[in-house]
C-alpha cells in the first residue's frame, strides 16, 4: 500500500493569527501564556486539517514562533553569549536573536541592547532563516524541555501520531557561519553536535515517535568534499544508536541530488529518502538505482512552492514508475517540500474569478492531493474517478483559457533589439552628467524607499478599498502623507529623498494590480520572516502595462522639494520571484514581459522630471539556481537582460539605482557588474564588511551603498556603531563611491525609531564628509 505524507504546514493560520499574536506580545499587549496558547491552538487546527484531508504522515515541530532554524539554535544551546548574558526568559531570548532587543533599564532588570543574528534566504525561496552563528569553542547540549518532544506529545494527546521534523546536523552546520572574530569551519563541529542529536532522537523514541523526518536540503547544493564526507560520519553514528531511536526519513528539496548520489551510500541505514520530483523529476532513475535494499522512496510530486493544482495524470505516472521499480510498500506520495511556502487554504478566497480559482490548490488542498494520488495508485483510478475527471477538466480549462495569451504582448517581445539593452553612454560619461545635474555631496545619504506604514495609512487604504471614502479623498490623504515624509527627510538632512510609498500595500502586489496578467487573493498570505507575511500576486497570463503606475505620486513629491527625488520601482526579477509565477511558460519569458512594462514606467518618470530612479532587485540572488553550471549561466543571462531592458531607455543625466538583499555576490559578481546600474545599495549591516572586498578586487567602478544599520529590528544603533561600519567599508571602497543608507526599506518600522536611526546615520555621514573634505 502506498501511503502519503505532508512535509510541513504553514504556521501563520488562515487569518494570520500567529502574526497578530506575536506582534501583540512584542508590544506588551498580551502575555507569554497567551502567545503560547495561540501557538497551541494553531498547531491543533493544522494537524486536524491534514488528518481530515487524509494525509497519512503528518509533521510536528514544523511550527515556529519566528523561524525553525532559530528553534534549533536554541534547542541545541548554540546561543551566542551576547544573548545569554542578559538571562532573558527563553521566549524573549529567542526573539532577541531573531529581531534584536533594545530595552531601557528598570528597577527590576538591567538595560538590554543586542542586535539580531544574521537573516538570509532559505535556499532559493522568499523565506528567511536565522543563520546559526558559531564560536571557536562552540559546545552543544539539549534544551531541558526539547520543543520537538513537547510538540510530538501535544499532537499525540489530540489523537494525531506525527512525524517530528528536524533540521539535519550537516545542513544545520553548513548553513551556519563563524561569529565575528571566530575562524571555526562550522562542519568541523559535527562530532560535538552529534551526541545532542542522538540524545534528542532517543528522547523522541521514548515518548512514542515511530519515525522522524531529518531535513538535509544542502544535498541539492554543490558541496565541498569535507561536507559530503560529513554525511557518512553523521549517519553512521546516528545508525549506531539502532532501535533506541525512531526510523529516519532524510528529506531533500528545492533541487536534485543526482550530483551527490554517492552520498546516498552513506545513508543506507536510514529508513527512507525524500526527493523533490516537482523541481527535478529527471533525478528519479538515479535515485531509485542508488537506494539501499528495502529503503523507501518518498516521491515529492505535489508542489510545495507554488499554488497550481497538481496535474494528477503526470504525478500518478511518476509515482507508478517508482512503484514498478520498488514495489508499492517502498513508495510514499508526498509534497515536494514543506507547504510553508504556500497560502493556508483556497476556501477563504471568495473574490477570485471562478475560472481561475479552479486552477489553484493552497496548502489545505495540497494535503488532499497527496491523499488522492496515493489512493489512485493503491486502489486504482476508478476509486478516485470523480477527482481525476475534475482535475483533468481544470488542466484543460487553464490550457485553453483566453486569460493566458495576449498576442500584442508577444508581438512586442518579438521586436526587442540588442540596442534596447544598452544605455546611451558608458558610466564614466553618465556619472559626470549626473553629478552636474544633481549636485550631490561626498557620502550622499538616502533611504531605500519605504517609510513607516502607520495604522492611519492602513485604515485609509481599507476605507478606500471598501468604498467608505472617495478616490479624491484618498488621493488627498496620500498627498498629505507624502508631504509628511518629504518634510521629515528634509529636516533630517538626507540628500536624495523618496516619497515614502504610503499608497503601496506591497512592493510587488502594488505593481501587479496595475498590470494585466495578474490575479490577487484576499487571504493568500505566506510567511517571509518572523511575523512578516506577504500576499504574492499570481501570474496567470501575458503581462503588460495599461497606464503609468507610480508617476503621479513621484511627480507630486518632486514638486514640493528642491532636493532630488528618487522614483521607486520593483524590478522585473523581483516582481516575478515574489509572485507565484506561471508554470506553463518559462520564467525568462515572464521576466521580459515585466521588463517591457517597467521600461515604459522608467521613461515616463524621467519625462515627469524624476532623474533618480531606483529599480529594486532584492530577489536577484534568490532566483540564482542553487548549483553552478549551464542553468545558472542561463538564468543570469536573461535576468541581467531583463533589468537592462527595463532601465536603459533613459538619458545619461538620469541616475539608475538598484537595491539588493545580502552582499554575498562573489559567485556571480560578473552579473552585478553587467547590470550597469549607476548606484547599488545592498543589505550589509549584519554581514562581515570583508564581503565588500569583491568590489575592490574586481575594481568595480560604479557607486555603492552598503547598508549601515539593520531595519528588520526596532533597535536604534549608536553613532559609534555606524561610524565603525563606515570605517570598515572605506577599507574596500573609495570615498567617492560610497553612499550612506539603511539596509532596506523602513515600511515595518515605527516613526520614533526611524527618526532616531536616520538622524544618527546622517550625522555620521556628515562627520565623514567633513573629515575627507578637510
């Protein structure tokens, strides 16, 4: 009999209950007990949804109040001493690592001032994890009340026998980094870490866990030989524990493991191997051949990363191929990855066009899909004939819908020429024209775009959406908010201003709502990091721009100040990556359509008198294929072309900026150079400034703004901290290259901390300006 499995479920709840509760806790509005109870209620609800859907194996320990990797940092007592020294309650210590903590002294407690740990993208997804930060003398021990044990027992008490999920020991270490001032190679800590894993597995077996899912997603990466060798060490020691630990499923996802197929020979003692057959179905034969006798194959055929219904006919064919090779008792039907990356349920969406809604499956629906496929291959197609017929009708509807094809868009794409990828002049000529026009000082200051989205802004947007206020009233409100942001920036002394984006709900959704080819959900929220949720638009057809999208607001902002105003756009790759893209058309085609739409917007901004235009591409690195080679080269080629197509229609005097998350560009720096942006701003405050050395080594000629403080935390950095960051940057960058800016946009921050941090930042820039001009 073929069984089914869900590797993990979204945490936030159908109405973002977890987001609301955690933010209330941070604000002091609810107690620790109330937050913990919210978590219990959500877990119980999510286990029931999956059980009622018919899923055979359901995960536990997939829930987190912030991030599952951060859970493991605390679980293994790998908490850096700068957090432990404050003797914070466990939950407060947990959040301090995730988002930083700055608290004044009281009669009963000392002052606390500690920044967050580094947060980076989880492989090529838009989810962020907190990076393990390890010491030269690192030790590990199991938490007194291990979360995986506690949540397994919680589910058991509700009549749900779950499979606890753990981040594997090799992945935990390989995804980590040495702390500042440390030099340890994280993988060398494996021998120290393994006893803690084995102790945890033993505890799980003692309380009744029959199986455990150990996620080792790094197996889809190009791994150094020492990391590949670590798998043999790790799983030999785990296997040596024998019957004192549960059966182990090692799960991989987001790519293929064919290039690491030799590692499977190190995993012969584990019960099952899970592979992602949505992303890479071609790896099936190699994996089947490499399995040990009796080893089970978990076939990830239901997409955990997108919202399209599974094509049952194609998925069943893949599963039956595995059954023919291994037998039904050695095959499991599963989601390709955790469903963390998909919205909660389609049932909440009442406003989607019926035709389009029929093409989608969210997390709750995907839990049903794995059960249907498992039943089809076990009991035969006749046992689920109604479901299979309905699925086939959905596939046909989508393939033949007029919504998906726009001949005018395809015609415009056919007329793109090589000249459309080039600026009028090289950078050396452009920068002279820009300096003359803009008159900027040394170490110019700016922000990345958004300013705090206050409750007043959200309420006004909701009223407008409900029709409670008119378009004219809403426009007047937005203009007042823009003027407020402009005056605040002028008072702070910033050099290049932004309009603050009060009219924008999200940096991708806002544009998607003004382009053809998109549809939108009301409740399709997906966790990005911590309590931050996004509601990705869905690309269902060819994309075009019917009318200007941002010109009115930027033109108004420019009209009320004498300082340069920066127009703010989201780039084609980010618009694509932070949407749910089509899976029936290559992403390069969708990116080019977005680039042409944005090209029109860039030209219109310039015509309106906006001569600094930022086209954000924070998702450029996220989209990078996980392995080097032809696929990565091809991606970088069409991604760079898309950016250039969007930005090259302007005159030399117009300065093109772009923003990127994370400063680890070493493996594709040639593509960063090829973008030909005049100014790059990059998230950098929690990274080692030595990563900027690549700009020095490659003699990067254009301007750069590495972030000088972390905007994901409410903490206000002291001036000496920003001063030290600038000093570090000047070790690798020339003064005339360096811009001073925060890490990212300020949308999620409050006004008091925003003013305070920017004031300190501007003062630091002026200090260095005076020093270098003396």
